[in-house]
């Protein structure tokens, strides 16, 4: 089971583009985002903007530090990417 993989589709935060991937059991939300940046699917986050992930099937947020599979993502799921803006305060 440690080597099991799941196939999910990431949904672009601003367009209707999708990005199907196969994730390892230990892939965290942050690692997935890093790979999506490397693949030029999304822009790198910066000081004013970060990303959040949510599981479409359950309409729940996925933590970036935990493995997506352990957080409830299953084979065939769609994972939405949301851009979040940081406030101007320090």
C-alpha cells in the first residue's frame, strides 16, 4: 500500500484548464503545488499571493503539509486550486 498511487485532476484557479496527474501516497499538497509550478500550470506564489487546495467531491480544504491521499483524496478526484491574497498588514 505504501507505493500505491492515485490519479487526480487539478483545476486551474483562473481558467477552465485541468491537469491530470498520478500522485504517490506520500505526496503533500505543497509538493503537488511545487510540481504544478514546475510544469507551468500555475504561477509561483509570491509574498502577496499563495494557494489553497480543496477537494471538490467533499468541498473540504486539503492541508498543504499533509499527504493528499491521507487527507481524503481518492482515485479520480478533482482538486481545485484557489489563489489567496495576503493582507497588507504585517
